[in-house]
């Protein structure tokens, strides 16, 4: 069966900090409240994405890799990762703040959890006027000083808070302390990993258990990068109707396309799948005379065997993700 642009059923996650925007604004279907995350493309065990369109409807992401191998993910990627899909794609709606957390690097994650580490990036889609992120430290601290601040209830005093607006982008490498603030909707691209060390959670109580959520204080100590950096936000230049470099890492590459015309995208020299996340407007994608509509808050995957597509829109912003 010939490959085509693939859509997957979103995997929706109810969170203590989640809101209603993913279901109400982005029309994700759920009977639950407080939906905080929509996993758009996932190979996490127990949460593997299922195809929602075309002849392959009902097949899992794992099925596609097993059947099509390099034709689906790219030959170099299949050689490196085998049947594991290397990245996890999400939309996130934070009605209230997420816990302050950190992710372990590949070495620690492999040793402790037999998992990839979790390098990730954020692209801000919508934010309240007062919204901000916590990312990194505002001063260089030692591990001892960090522990004293944490135990003394002053952890927020040493963390860097960033005011945000639509279009801001941030790279969060492993080791960088971070948290999404209230009133934020964003796109998240990350390594395939669900390993998070929770540092501080505002002493919130889970409604189901009646208890505060578990903290990972000791595990986090060796995972944290205690250095301070001059800047945490990514500067980028946006050029209309072409791929503009956003954040490139060894783990994934993300470009942004601001589209207001018809553009032909040629991937003949790219040995990788491509994922489009629509972060604003509506995209029409044409492949072999078939039109695929991708609205804000939706995602579509181009298998590596697809060498050319046509993108059309009067107004859209698209994240273009590949390895």
C-alpha cells in the first residue's frame, strides 16, 4: 500500500493544571475536563498513535515503522532507531502553572529508566497578557544553594521568569529547570521520553488521590544544570513563504513557515519524515491531487518516501519538523 500524508488520532491527557482550549478552541474530542496535553505523534509505550485517515486508518505508528521502515521514517533514522520513533509531538494548554521540573540527559535516563533523555522545545501559540515561563536560573547557584532555596521555600526567587507572547520559541535542553506558566498554549517538540523530575508543585493537592503529587528532589540533583545563561529565548528571522530556521538540535530540527501563497516543498534530498504542526490559520496540503486540510492545533506527517508536496494558504504558520 502506497504511503500518503498521515493524520493520527490525538491522545488527550487530563492534567491537574489543564484547561478547555484544546477541546473548545482546537476541537479535540473528549468528555473529560482539564485537558492539558494533546499527544499528536507518539511512540511512548501505552500511548502509541493510531492513524485516523486514509487506507491505513486504524494502524499504529509502530505498525507503519515495522511495515515501511526507511520509507516511512527515513533510512538513516531507521538504521539509528530501528522501530522506535525518535520524537514526541504535543500541544499543551496550561490553565494554571505546571510544576517546576527538569529532565535527565540521555546517559542518566538510560541508566535509571532505560529511556531516552528529554531535550525539548516550545513554540508559543497563544498566551494571556500576564503569562510567563520559568526557564533556567537568574543567578548562578551551587547545588548546596539550590537545596537551601528549595527547602526554605524560596526556589522561585532564584529562577528566571520570562514574559511571553505568540511566536516566542524556547529550547529546553536536558538539565534546564523549567515550567509553563498559567494562560499558555504552546506546541512542544521533544525526544520520545516521558521522564520528568518534579521539583516543586506549589503544594497542590490532586483531586483524585487527595494527596500532593510526588516530588523527585533527590533524583533531580544530579540532573540539573546550575549555570546561568545570558539568554533563554531563541531569536529567529521569519521570511514569508519559505522555511525559516527556528531551532535545530542533534535530536530534531524545527523550521517555521509563514504562508500566504502557494509553495511547492521539495524533499528529494531529505532522508527523513516531515511533521507539520499548524500553529496558526489553516493549511491546505496537496499530494498527488489529494487535498489534506490542517487547521490550527492539528498535525500531519509526511512519510520519508514523499518527495514533493504543495502547500496553500491565505494565512498560516506551520512548524516543519524533521531529523
